C-alpha cells in the first residue's frame, strides 16, 4: 500500500461547480498535512495547511479525519484558474514529506 | 517570502557527463530536499539534509550524491549522467519546526542524451 494515495482523476467540472478531492495516508503517526497546487510545468506551491479542526480559505475548505486517516479538499464555485494538479502532502517525523500522486482538475467554461 | 533558487532551469547533457544542480534558499531553513518528478510517478525524494554537512538518503538515491557545505546551499550531483536521469529536479526547503512548510524552487529540467 502506498503511503499517500489520491484519485489521479482527471476531474472535469464546469465553472461554478463544487468539487471534492480525498486523500488517504497509511502512517497513523503522521503529524502535519498539506494541500499543494501544481500548474503544468511549474513547481508545487502551498495551497493550504490542513488542521485537525478543519480550515477554510475563501472558496477552499480542508478537513482532516485522523481516525480514518484521510484528508479532503473542497473547492466551491470553481474558476477556470483552478485548473491544476492538487497534491496531498503528509509530513512525518518533522523532516520527511511524502507526496501523493496528485489529482488533476480541469475546470471547463 | 521564502525564496528557493535553482541555478539552471534547463540543461542538456550527454551520457557520462558529471552534472551539478545548485539550490540556494534565503530564509535560514534547516532542512533542504531534492526531488525528481516524472510523469505517472509523482515526486520522489532523492536526498535530504537537516543540517550543514548532514545528508540522508531518500527513496531513490542511486546514481546521485549531494553536498551541503553551507546552510543555504544544497547541491545535487550526478557523477555520470544516464538517460534514465532525464527528469524535472525540484529543490525545496523547510524550517524543520513551527510552520514546517515545504517551499520549492522553480525546478531544473535535465535532458540526458
């Protein structure tokens, strides 16, 4: 079993739609969690950290379920500019970051 | 903002050549990382360093070495480049404490002929 798993997609959604991505991780000792966004041929950039209580940043909401070992990202009112690959990242032992394979999102006009 | 700078965006090398990829960060981060990213395989950790002169193997260290002589600089070395090392190489750094977030450089796309 891979340490971090994501549905690779692609998710093709119309503008204005709500879309949700899930990510599961295998190591229950994982300490911190993130969603990164990566545009084509660019480096990954931090979208948001994921906190135990859940957190929201504008149209983006992230949730963590430690008992079931999954993380989710909800995007409301999708924009064309949200088209990208979304990477789930788990940090273990303070130093090692483990990446999921990414979920590709295409927002269509 | 944290800035991670990779010296070369695009390189073309021949099989057997020695390749140096340089990475510099300007925020006094403790940890630095080298990843490679390939289609269908995602990001894979090659090496990381949590202190000057310290290094740890990642998931795919074979064929690579690293050097961290100064805190701000982490170099990836391909002693004898091979075609299967054609890839996008991404350097990253993190503080190692507090808001321990990874920040990436823009990447170095290496083609080995």
